[in-house]
């Protein structure tokens, strides 16, 4: 028998969720899931929920949860609502009771060793290693005896032996034959829940309309759809499973190793918009490109443009993109970041505009700030050039034509031109071999500072 998921109509405003377990900081692959959900919600005037899947109390921490929020905020992803599963155990208990009463959740007493032995036997016989439902055949007396002997049950969801179909918004028409699956364990011996039941209960209670997540969850989907049905949600959400990012080596990214963590990229000075653009657009038919704002990226993004092939993430590409993003950022968009570094006042904007094209990281602007505002070490001019330069230095007010007028006068006096003239002047004024256009920098350095740097 086949049973197709008939999701709620797409006309209502979508509700989506990003559901990390706070057992580590998020990496760029997790950020991809968050952004894809966030953009989907923004595009359709919907709601984006941040849900912490922290039922594993051993490994989940408050620090990681806070850290994930910080990482998302850095990317510009601000949830409309948030909650944690550890606050909702009563709801999972109620759902489990309901399933039990409907005969869909049953106690099992096998130890891991017993299960492993069964599995090996099945494989040896050439049979699929599917749980044999032996626990369903236990009599009440046998169960009582097992419990009297100290055995505690874990609980399995009794799957209907049918093919479950759904129309995946990325992968298209999809199906899984539940007859070939083991009944999944929903609750452990100690009463704690595995991810499956809490996730479905929360998706129902928070009115989630679209479950958008990595394709590593495709295999969970049929079970979850059956759970939606079993818990009375006749129209389960739409599902979309996006492809996963792999590292340059083709291997998956792991939260535990900290590979390409968002926190690490932030500390390395990578631009958040570059991380977001690469995370969202890699492995889709939309070209990865520098963007100027998150809304611009949200506008480019299209769920249906995501491909089914895995998407290789290249760190060198990220670094190059970060620079291109940085070079295109308006002063408005960095004003707060500059102010946080005390780059304020009337010079802040013109300095940003003239120096941004020379930056590798945003923080490097501090160096150019010290060139126009601070004390720096410079390289002295040769005597003859120095004398001519000091003599020809025009009076203020200065503007972008001052440099040309000044250097023309020095050329006249010394016969020096081209690099022989400009390079020593650059070293004397900025102490740096290269940098932004001196015509723009000179008025920001100002006459008094220029004079003193040249020893005038
Ligand atoms: N906590 C799960 C994960 O991080 C959520 C999966 C889902 O989106 O359903 O993989």
C-alpha cells in the first residue's frame, strides 16, 4: 500500500524552523540549513523559529546554545521565535501516551548485545537486518518477568507496512517503503527521547509548514510522516532536503571537529555576507556572487535552484569572495563596526571609501586609520626631494586635486617623475609600500601631519 503525504496548502504564510542540537558550535554546513530556512521564510512573509534540540542533556550545553545564537546573529539571521526541547518534556510524554494507547508504541526489552546478535544472524541468512518485532509477541507475564528481573523497556514506534510518498521541494517525488525499516526506537530505557518524537511533536505544536533540512535526514522522513499521521496531523508539513556541503576534500563537515565553524570564520575576519552567500548559493544553479546585504542575498536565493549533487565548499573561494564583498560594502553598512573600533568623525566615511578596496579583512582599516589619524613610523625622504616637497606643499584647504598640484610642482623643481617621485612620497607620508590613492589619502592626512612626517 502507498500513502502519500498531502501537505497543507502552500498559500498560507510558511512557518519554518532551524533545529540544531547545542552540542557544539555550528559550521558553515549548519549555517546553510539556517539560511535556507530564513530566506524561505523572508521570501514568503513567513516565520522562522530557532529550536534547540537539547533532549540529550549529557552533551547539550547552555554555552553552545548561546554561541549558536551569536553565530546566527553575526550572519544576520534573527529568529522570530525560539524555544528549547528540554522545556517541553511533558508534551513528549503526552504524545508517547497517545501512541501507546493507539497501539503504536510498544515496549522492547532486548539488550544492545541481543539486538546485535539478531542482526548478525539475519545478515548471515541473507535477510535484511530489520527488527523482528519479537517484543510484540511477549505475553503480559513475560513482560512482568523481564521487569521483575530488572529489565527496563525502550519503546519502538510500530510502523505501518506501507510505502510513504512525499513531494520533496528539492528532490521531487520521493518515497520510502516502511516495510523495509525497523520500527524506530522513540524512547530509551532511561525514559529519555531520541530526536524523532520530540521533533514531530514540536513541528505539530509550532505549526511548522515546511521542514527544510539537510539530505542526511531523508531517511527519517517516512517515519516522521507516519508519526505526524499517528499523532493526528493529517496534513504533515512540506519537506525539502537540500544537498550537504562537503569540505574541499569531499568529506562531510563535522560540528565536533570545529571544521569551518562560524565562530572560527568570524575570528579569521571573514565577512559574514561572504559566508552567507557561499553557504546559501554553493551547489545551486545561482552563481555564487558578492552581495551587499542579506536582503539582496535573500532575493537571489531560490530553494528550487538547489541541486541534488553534493556541494563542495572551497575555503580559497570563501576568502576571495570575502574580499570582493568587503570591497563593495558601503560606509552605512560598516559604520557600526568602524565605530566599535573608534573610527568615527568626519574622516571615517571618506577613509572607508578610499581604503576599502585595499583591505583583506575589515579590521585592516585600523591600519589606514592610524595613517590618517595616528602616529606611525615613516621612511625619510632623500634630502633634495624633502626640501622640494616641503617648499611646494600647498596651503590648506586641501581636496583631491591637491596631490596632483603638489607633485607637479615637485617634479618641476627636481626633475623626478613617475615611481621615482611617488614611491618615496608614499613611504614618507604613509610608511607603507602600497595603499589607497594618495590623492584621496593626502587630504585626510592633512597638512600638519604631512609636514611633521616629512620632518618639516
Ligand atoms: N536536531 C536535528 C539536527 O540537527 C534537526 C533535524 C531536523 O531539522 O529535523 O540534525
